[in-house]
């Protein structure tokens, strides 16, 4: 923007008070820098019992709420039959019954044979 474009603006800016730096500007900046706590002091101020106790209580409450709301559902054993029983066809029941009878007679005859040989 040229001075000729807006003469009134430049006149107004010419009447504004000039700001200057204080002779003690550098000293004040260095003093402020020294007054700032170092990062470890800031961390140490957060690790006081006054702040740790409520924070720990909040963490425990959040963990408890998560555990209560995400409990696994209990399974009823009568609702879900084992897959082996579900896989047997009705035709196979006769075969299973015959095998049970065969095993029962085989066991009894085994004992009978042993008593005769003694």
C-alpha cells in the first residue's frame, strides 16, 4: 500500500504514540526465564498425594466399571449339547446298543474263563 493510496490512514498512524523498549528489557526477560520452574519441578508438583489419590481413585473406578459391564455370560450346560451327541443319527442307536451288549458279554465271559483255568 502506498502512502498516496490512503492519506487519512497514514495521518492517523502518524499520530499514534510510539512504543519503545524499556532500558531494562533484557534484564526482565532473563528474570522471567529464571522464575519459570523447570519441567521436573512441574512434574513433581503433579506427583503429590493431593493429586495422585483422586487420580488413582478415578482409575480404579473406571477399571471396576469396565469389569462389571464386560462380564462373560454364563453358559447353561443344558442349552448346548455336546457336538458328539448331536452328530449321532437315530439309526445309529441300535448299533450302539448292540456294541454295549457285546462289550458286557465279553467282559463277563472273560471273568468266567479265568476262573476255569485256575
